[in-house]
């Protein structure tokens, strides 16, 4: 089991990575033009009121000291107070994390459900009509930006056919899933095109490759050749591609959550940026960064589990 | 020959390409007897692999079609049976093993499971029973700890064990006929002997008929009963091996036999053992107690285990100007690392290497400058070593321009001279590697080495990827160049027969150390070390009456048979 040892020590390497991320986001957020105190007070702002707010939130301190306080708070499980919502950022995030998490998970699952059968179909009919159809669809998918796709899905399925809700998030589990169908389909359609291309290419190579030839030479039926040999070997390169794309997708939820009015982290982030809510932007960016690191860590574990040759 | 088990009659295979059909197999007929080993011999492109693929209709491309002929097995014509029927013939009646076990075994599946898979599908047993059969097969093909090794993955085994595993996978279907497509070409000579012996044992114990595809007549002479010689898809001659090797009818066969490095005609009588004046001359290369160690990568951060791997352990060697020294040894013996260290391409951990008096360790800059101007290397794979986007002329011009050894206006002329030297037409200056054959590319590679005007050429397995007749031509070219240009040649090879025919002195390496060194004739006639004896004994001789490995060969080199190379799987 020594191949899995990295599961124990790899998290130690995350600490400097996360520290670095926190410094960068902390500094970058403060480079955004505009003053949160001014935004908060709106038209009623007077120089005295602004100064009072700035002092209250520590914004008058030098930036390194602000960062030091931030770390100090973090050690106590706090990320500072949101200027807009008046509660601790960490608590704010925990109330918003569920829709985003559900959206990402369902989108990834849905994209696999779309990609694996379509890629298999295309690869096995390499050059045939099914292959051309799948390639046509996936080229289109790459061409359409998610925000446009989201609008089209709403117009067609929600407005015309009245099958799904236009926006929002439900109360019960079933209702929540019902609300998630169109948003996750939006993401899955874009994501699956990338996966289809990678899987299809890998499968075609494997179907013509030595492993498949050797299997056929010993009389294995095509089903065993495909599912036992071609499929696992094609999945190896796709796992890492998927991990990279999930990282990108976590950031991409911002657009989809805005279009579908899902009360998730993406929506929170957009509002926080507009209101110069430093603490929230900082916190959400940190959570996104942690999630990306975590996803890649999980992908490494999956790769080691699939491919006995890999050593981390 | 007993009655025919498999009978091929007038088989033709046609490739329908964009520029019209081409006949790749032309009216081929032969029989395979029960328990017989038939050797299919020919050079690359002769159609020997394609013939065997056609027997079970496993065509490498959909553009290849069997257009005529019959393949009769048990009264059925395999070219006509249904797709389902041919699938039940594959594996079950006719099994196959391939040249490269690394790419043909599934890297993600335990080797035991790969064997059990065939058992399940073809023998209709399942679960525990299939596992038991698989364990039995593992033992039969020479795994010493089947129960433990069942769980190993292909990459955990050495090349020889992987080939054994692949034979095991073929046996899992319990075939009557085994097609072995160059089964030992990728293996070291001692391992090759073990695999060949295994195949012969299996023939005895199972009554297996074998079609052995090979380019090495030595292997045929040692293992086969009959030989079929193929060229350009045609059968030139077929017959008992003693007849074909003794009285070859076709000129091509005669040439093939004459090209074999173990033929007496090809062995140089020790060319004036570098006349004794050389004792006064300064050696061109001086290697003194050289150690090369590489850090072991992939260690766990807090794990134990060795930090370094020793590729070369305390090697000392002197090479005189004008000498031709062969370095032989199996893969992993450190022979390539030694050459790379000598050229300043591998880190020197300890010891000293001097080229023409310049020490690579203490005067690195000076020595490297000297090395780059006075040494050149010829590589194993001519296609990969040449830039596919450059014409041969452009490639040579580049070297000449960098070296500044000839004035600009003479470069064109010099390119012509270099091509003359290596026996290429001058028109080749305008050709690119992809439009050339392997032998022509290797000649171009040698021309590039000569462009440096080197004192020393290091040739690393430079004929290993070539056909025998081409091998012989390249070796002749080296012999000729050596004489004309007074070159010093360091010839690295795992093929002892070639070294024997070309080199005056031979150095035998094993596990990073020199185990034996001396005049070639002497070492081959009376090897001192058991390892050298085993190495020499394992060369398949073209004379069928000089058997492979003496009955009690040197000590067994148990690296190969101890199984899991990576040690104990926890």
C-alpha cells in the first residue's frame, strides 16, 4: 500500500500553497478600485462617517497588519465580518456552499453520463455516421458559451415547454434537484464536449492498439475487448483532464448561478465584488482555491487507484 | 513431417490503397504439422507477420483483404467461416504471442487476471477454478511463486518475465497452434535462450505446433524443424532446416545466410592487435575507477530505501587510438551509461575520465570543447536520431557550419564527400529521413558523425534496429571507415556475434562492472568468467548442431527467475 502513502503527506504540502493563495487574493482584492466604506454609506457619506467605518473594519491599518489580523482571525475560525451582511464570512459561506457544491457535483456526473456513452459510440463506429454525428455535436458544444446556452435552455424548456423552473432554488431535496436540472445541464453540455473529444481519441487509439489486438488474438469477444481493456486504458488520461476542468468549472459557476439566480457562492462573489466587500471576496476566493487543490488531490488518488504504474 | 494440422494454400492478401491495389502476400502455400515448429524467415516488409495475422483474419488495417486462397484447419476453410467462428478459432485453436510484451499486456490488469480471463472465456469455467488454472499456467511458464506473482502488474516484471506472462496468456486458451511473432527480439541474449527453451518445452509437453516468425536465422537453426523463407510476400523456399541452411537454393537465402554474423566468413581474424608500439602511445580514452550514480526518484518523502542507483560501479578502461572496442552486456548492465559518461553526457559521481589527455572532471570546459569537436555518436534508432524536417544535406551542413572545420564555400563539396564515404548516392543530400529506408538513415547518421571529423565514434546499439543483411552492410561500412580514417571506435551492443565480427577487443559488463576484458578472439574462444560463458553460450548459432546453451550452462542468473523485480509487494 506504499503507493498510497502520499495521501498522508501531500496535505502538508497544501499549507504553503494555501498561504500563498491567501496572500495573493488578499493583496489583489485591495487593488480593486473603490472604497467599501463609501459603497456602504452610499449617498449619505460624509468624510467623518467614512473614517469611522474605515476604523471599525480596520481598513485604516497598513496592509501587512490587515493581513496579520486576517491570519489571526483565521486561526480562531473566523474570516472577518462581511461589510454588507454584517456576519462572519465563514458563516456566510457555509450558508451558500450547498447550492454550488450540488451544482458542480451534478454537472460533473451529468457530463460523464453524456460523455462516456457518446465517446464510446463514436470511437466504435470510427469514421461511421454515429462518429460524425457525435463529432458534429461536440464541435457545436465547444462553440456555444455557457451563458448563451443557459438562456436558450431557459427559453426552450422553461418558457416554451414549461417543464422546468426559470430560476431559483427549492426547499425540499426533490425540489432542489428539480431546480438544478437546467443549470447543471448547461455546465454539463460544455464540459462533456471536452471529455468526449479526449475519450474518443484515446479509445480510437486503444481500439487499434496492441492491447486490443492481443485480446482479439486470443478470441475475446468485442465486448470484453472494449469494456475490460479499451475503456480503463482510455480513462487514465481523461481523469486528469476532468480534474483540470472541474477547477475551471468551480469558477465558472459564477456565470451560471447568476443566470439561474441560484443562491450559491458564485452569486455571493458577484455581489461582494460590486459592493467592495473585501472580506467576502477574499473568503470565497480562498474557498474556490481550496476546492481546486482538493479536486486535484482527489484526481491523483483516483489515478493511482486506476493505474498501478503511477507513483505519486 | 506428420500429417498437416494447418494447411495454407495459394493465400493472397491485397492492400487497396489510394494509388491502386498492391499485393502484399502472393500465392503463399505451406503446411504446418502437428507438434512441428515452422520458422518463417524474412526481412521487415517480407509479409511474415501479415501472413500469420491473415491465418486468423486479424488484419492490421481494414484496407487489407484476403483475395484468394484457403487456410484449412480441421476441414474448415478459415478464410470463409463466419466472424463468430473465427473468433472461437482465435486463441482457442491458434494462439499468438508478440514481439513487445510491454505493449501487448494490459498494464492496468494483474497478470494472473489476464490469464484467468482467457480461461473463463474459452474453457467456460469461472471464479476459483479459473484462478487455479491460471496459477497452474503461471508455474508452467516459469513463474516460481505463482500465488504471489498472480497479483503482479506487468510493469513490475522484467522483460523476460513479461514475455513468459504473455505466453501464459496465450496458453490460457489452450491452443493447438501458437504463432510467435519475433518473441525474443526485444530480449537480452540469455533471456532469449530461456524463452526459446520454454517454447520448445511447451511443444514437448503440450504437443503444440508453433509458427516462429523471426529475422534471426540463428533462432531458426536452434529451434525450428522446417524453414520457410519469405521475400516481398512470396515464398522463396521451404524445407527441412538442415537442407535450407546447408544447401540454400535461392540466391536471396544464400545472401541471408552469408549475412549472419556467426558465419565464419564474417569473422575477422584479430587485425594486428594494436601493434605493440601502442604501449608507448598515449591512450585516447582513460577511464579510472568511474562511478555513475543517479538519484532514485519517486521515493516517498519520509520513506526509507536507497537514495541512489549505481549504474556504473568502479570501471577502469583504456582505449588506444585506432582501436575498436566492443562493450557488451545485457540491458541494465551500464554499458550505455559508461559511454555517456565518457562523452560528458552523464554525471560522474566518482573517479576520472580523460579524453586525449583532457580530464572531464577537473578541466570540464576544456575537455567538453575537445569532446564536441573530436567525438561523435551514432544512435540506435536512425529515424528518431535524425530531424525529420531537415534534408540530409541541410543536417550535414548544420554540423559543418557549427564545427567551422571547413570554409563555407567548401561545405557543399564536403557533404558530397561524406555521402560517398558512407556509400550513399549524392542525391540523398536532398532527401528527408522519412523517404529513406532504415539502413540508408543509419548511413546518414554515420555521415553526420563523420562530419565532425572525429577521432572517436561511439556507436550505441547502432545496428540493433536493422535487418540482418543491412546490419552486415553497416558493420562492413564501419570496418571500411576504420581502416581508411584511422578511427577509434567504441561499439556498444548486446549482440555478441556482431561485436565478435567487428571488434578487436571486447569488454563484458554486468551490473555496472567490467567482468571480463580482452582480445575478442581470446574471450570468445576461452571465456574466463561464468557470466561471459553463459552470454556466449546463449547466442543462437546458425549451425543446428551447435546447440543453444551447453547442457549445463553457466550459473543461472536468477534475477530473471526470482520474479517481481520491484521486490516484495506488501
